[in-house]
C-alpha cells in the first residue's frame, strides 16, 4: 500500500510514511470491508460515513506537518484511522465526532491498536474544542461549505488547518496558515470528494 499508492504518488515525509506502515488499516474497518482495507479507495464505515483512501490520509497528514511536541485538533474522528496516524506523529490528538456510535467504535479501535495519546469527544465540529486551544495543527475530514470561523479562532500563531471545503462536486483541499502577524494565508491544492460536514 505505502509503496504503490503513497510513495508512487509523491508523498515523501519519512515520518508520515512510517506512520502509514505502522497503523494497520484493516483494524479500523468492519469485517465485510477487511478484504479491501488496503485498496486505494474510501470504504464505508456505517451511518453514511467513510474511511478515506490511504493516499488522502497520507497527503493531508503531510500537508499538516505535525511535530512530536505538538497537539492536534481533528474534526471528524470517524473510525479512528486518521486519528491513529496522527497519534504516531504528535504529542496528543483531540478528536471530535458528531455521531456517538462512531466515536464509541473509534475508541474501541484505538484501544485495540494500543494508542493512548488521544482524547475523543462527541460534539459539533464547527465549534472546535476551545478548552485545548490554541492548536498548532487542525485537520478536518469532512467538507463544510466554508471554513468554520471558530476553527480559525482556535488556530495558533504559525499554525495550519488542512481541510476539504465546498459543496458536492466542487470541493478543494485547502491549507490555511496563520502568519506571525496574525494574517491568514490560504492555499487551494486540488479537487477532492469528501462527505459533507454537518
């Protein structure tokens, strides 16, 4: 998976590549999907949600560029796969999921994988998690029509948000960086297709 889908498509960060090798994707999908766990595609995880294809997980993680001393805010825990990848690379991951059953399943998946440097909450991702702000890194795994203002408010100096933005058929992967003077620099990095952020 890493060699054919991720390295071959230009992902170079050695820490990201190692994290993608270390986290076993089949442990984060249901039994029916396990034969396809390492295919280059998203898979259903129930309740109308999906686990992103491995390349997208690696790409977003490389764009975010978290460091071992940082903490990360993730919006959209889903099954916990992206959470697990981030947990390999950072001090702590704070992850919010709006669907209680998915958050519970993610907790089981992460516990089974032996990952302990995460905190999960059920809530409205548009509001972020103010108690642990400011964040040097924020990642969003569903697409809102615009970047939620509260997430921008929780982004620290020099911090980065990586997320899909837009409606069905017109989403862009976006990275927003807060400069030292407080201004925001926005990059649009390519067309993507994610479930909507609700």
